């Protein structure tokens, strides 16, 4: 077994959508995967899919915006699976609204999960990466980082993750740790279904309308994002750091 096959990965928000697809993808490459979500029981399907295919996975319940829970979760993962040297900060929530309607709690919730969560998880994992002289941090940004009506909180958080990524790359590079971000465009997930509901469209119609604006003429699937994340998490990406890859079916103007 190669060292790559023995590496331990953590995927936050791994119970469904992009997180679940990423956990499965990394497991297919031989990683042992810790699947983190707010509700540990919600990770069951992802873990069972991995183990049924012969992989190794662990479900972990954790609020990534809570420092104590993060430290406990990462310690448990290190003890049960091994030192985590691949981290995918995917956990996220939506609290969409126009600025004048947005509650302070809507702002705080989105910032806490996306930005504080990524900070806490990376801080807890980086010591294992530094010790191993190998590490991969992949943060989930979004095309919304470029600005999106009704998402002032989400757009700000996703733009912030790009600055976070570039700074990690500068601080941790000398220890063999890379940091990159993947910024999805329109991906079929529960989140985009919620957006469709917010604007009063059926989800199928919402997808069809979105596809007409995408050069490849289709919407994205979670597996499209998982493939990009898997590249950044692999050995072949060792000279790629501090980058933001937009995975959106074409250029974004």
C-alpha cells in the first residue's frame, strides 16, 4: 500500500451534496475518510457507500463553528483513522435575503459556518500536516464570491475563503502543505433547490434556465466538483497552491 493510499482525509458537510460526492471520490482513491456533519447520523449513507465499496470511513458529528467540538472531532479522527493530512472545508449554509431584509443572525450564521468553521478546522488539522510534512487544504468557495443578488452574506463569506486560501498557501507552503479553493457554479444540490424555491421557480425549470446561460449547456453535478477537489488533494498538485478554480461550465464574466 502506498503512502497516498494510507492518507486520512476530512470532509466537512459530508452528509450530502458536494461533500458526500467528495468523500466518496477521495475514498475511491484509497483515502480513509472522516465524514463530518452537524448530525452524525446524517453521515450514515455516505459512510455506508464508502464501506460497501471496500473503503474506510468514519462518521463524526460536529458543529464546525464551535472550537471545542472541532478540537474533539479532529482528535477523535486522529485516534481512530490516523493523522488527518487532507482537509476539505465544504460545510456551508444559506440564509439568503436582500440586504434590507437580512437579519443580523442571518449574517452571523453564514459567517460562522463558512469562515469561522474553515478557520477552526484548518487550525486543528494543520499540526498533523506540518508533522507529516505533507498537507492538502481545499476550501469551497463559489461563483457567488463575484457577487450575487440576495446573497450578500454568502457572497462575502465565499470571497473571504479565497483570501483565507491564499494566506494559508503562503504560511504553510514551507511545510509541504498546499491550499487551494474550488468555486462551483450552478450545481444541483439541496442548496440550489432552496434558491429556486426562494425565487418562486420549480427546480427543474430553474435548472433549465441556468443551463442556457452556461457555455457547456448543462448544470453541474456534485461529482464535477469532487473531481476538481480530488486533483487539489492529490500528489500531482504539489506545485499548485493558493489558486482558485472556478468549476462552472465556462468562464464567468
